[in-house]
């Protein structure tokens, strides 16, 4: 029986494969675990992934993660998917809520800027977005 998390990994692999088809013929290798903590338990869903031909080694993914709280989690790879690192990207402290979800990832193919974000549900919530410029190694609000 497959868990929701396993379906998420399959979906992430399919997105990477389909996104790279436009630029070049895909190379299909073994499945990679994107969560470096390799944690099992509660479901994850609403996966999203983005990459750009401006720097095809930079890949970012995101999902809702119900293992600790209802929150969006982002993962990134700067080496074409060989290694992955979790990245906590949340709204400013005054806008944080107990439920944050509906992650999004996008690249601006004109300049290679990477965007990630999600929604914070609650009184001070809203949509929050962070960006990473092509030569940066970090996200900024």
C-alpha cells in the first residue's frame, strides 16, 4: 500500500521529468527521496516543483506537511536533484498563523528569479512570497 507521501514523491519525479522534456531529452534514473529527514507518519500533499533553464541545477519543491503542524514545507537542490535540503519559509512574525498551506513555486524565465510562497489562514494571514535571485543561495522576502 502506498502512502500519500510516496505518491507525492512520484508526482515530484513526474514534474521534474516533464519540465525537463522541453529543454532536452529526459534522463530517468532511480527515484530520489526529496525529504532529507526521511520522516514517516502523517500525510503530505499539494506538491509543487519548479526549475528553470537559466540554471537547471536549481530545483525547488514544496508541499503541505501535516507531520508536525499544518504548514507548507519547501525543499531545494542546487545540484540538479542529487541532494536536497529543507527550507523553512514563513510569513513575517506578525502575519504567521497556525495554518499555512497551499504552497507555490515559480521561476521567472526572463531573469531566472525563483519564487516560493504559500497562504497563511487566519486573522493576520494572507499570501506570502519569497524570492531567490539567480546568483543568490538564499531566499529573501
